[in-house]
C-alpha cells in the first residue's frame, strides 16, 4: 500500500467518476486528496443524450460500439449488437438531471483550479485543451485590471477571442465598429456625426471615433472590470491619439493569419435572406440544397475587397507593433481554443522584461 501511495505521489494521478456529490468532494479533501487541476467536460444535454442512445454492446466480446461514431464494418458483429441495460432516453434524462443538481454543489469546492472544456468538439481538440491546462502552473486570474487590445486583419478571429475573454474574465467587450453603429442607432449627437460616413461607407474621422470610444471606456464597468478592445486603433496615429488621452492597454496581441486562410474563412461565408441564418460553405454548410440555392454573399466578402483591407492592415501593422513594443504575436491560424490558450497565458503571466 505504501509503495502504491508513493507511486501516486511521484507520478501523479487521474481521478474519474468521483466525486459525484458535494459530500464525496468534502470527504476526499478531508482525506488529503487535493487535485492540482480539475476539468469539467461540458456538452449540451441533447448531444449527451444522442451519444448515450447510440451505444451498442457486443454480448460475445463486451466491446462497445456506437451507431454514429464507431459502427463495426462487419455485418456479423452488427447483427448481434444489443442496447446496453439502462440506456434509454428517459433514464439518460433522469441521470442528467441528477448530474446538473449535484455538479453545481461540487464546483465551489475547487474555485481556483477549475476549467470547463466544451466536449462537443473533436476529441483531439478536447485532449489538447486538457493537456495544455494540466501543464500550467496556477496564477491569480486577476493580477491586475486587464485592458486588452486585439489587433489583426479581418478574419483573424479578433471578435471571437474578445468574446471568449469577456466571458471568462468578465471584461467589457468593446468592438469599435459595433460601438459606432450603436451610437448612430441611438441618434445621439455623436450618432448624427457618424451617420453620413457610415451611410456612404466612408471612414469615420479619428476624432469622432475617439469621442465615442472615450464615452464607453470611461463608464464604470470598463473602469472596474477592465476591457478588451478590437477594431481600433488600426495605425500608429490612432494609437498615439488613444495613448495621449490616457487609454493605454496593458496587454496587446497581434493575431497573425496567412492570407490564404483569411480568404478561406471569409469568401465562403453566406447568409440566408429568409431566416437571417449565417452559414459557411466549408465549416457550417447549409442543411439542404434548397437553402443553399438562396444563400447570398456580402459584397465585403469578395476576394477583391478582402485583399484591399488585408493589405491596408499589413501596411500599418509594422508601425503599430513598433508603437506597442511589448506586444505579443499569436499564430491565429489554429483552433480557436488553442489561440485562446495562448492569449490567456499572455494575460495571466507577467510580460517578459526587455534585456538592456
């Protein structure tokens, strides 16, 4: 027994299946079993029910198969597969109800070492996120009030990463383009100044943008919780303007994505004019031929327009990176959660000191 305990202490361990209740969690802690990392795999109930109902078992070998994800090619095995005991929609729903009731009482036992990973994605992606997490050393999630700036060409994933940061860290998600549209819709004094430029699809002057941006960044939630800004500044002059007014990000990230990947991400986007649903011909294709036939492409998603805007970004990006000398460059041509892990690491960890 002592040898087994030593192996666990030396090599580490993975515990699965317990605790199932808060009482079990407290008992484990009382016994001195303290995990360094706790991972919760989360997926919608509909997905979990589908996965469970598709299970089949070979009564001869005990091998488990699935009607969708792991169906045996041999007809002989197919014919003898049976539904495991206890696998029904009602029973699965009952067990999920118990799980949801208990999990909310378990999670507070692990407040600073917990990570929720979406399990409704390829298993390789789930594994990579779990591995990245268990290899990290824990630091405070809020060593300072984050003021994060995300820079990158269109299609680099700034909006998505900003949303993930806002969700996890409670930051205020400030999209400059959306901010201008909201100001115009509110018919405020700034909105009336912005309207003629947006209606003619012209660039809004920097001084007007900055007035709208100041109004938002000075609000109490931004001051207290911090913010993640994207869409501005786009060049060094705008960065200087923002810096001169006292709005200085303490973390700056540049998302680099090859032009070919940007083209693939943007030119294949489509919108259903009937439902307003958005699709992507590669990543989220329409479910029927009828829907596909009526899809429309935004003029902004044409290859010509994308090239113009991408070239404009990269013409200014070198000076922008130079202005923000301690900016962190991230490869944005990866799985979105992998990119998020890199950004998150850059926020939590101290910035490297420059060697004189």
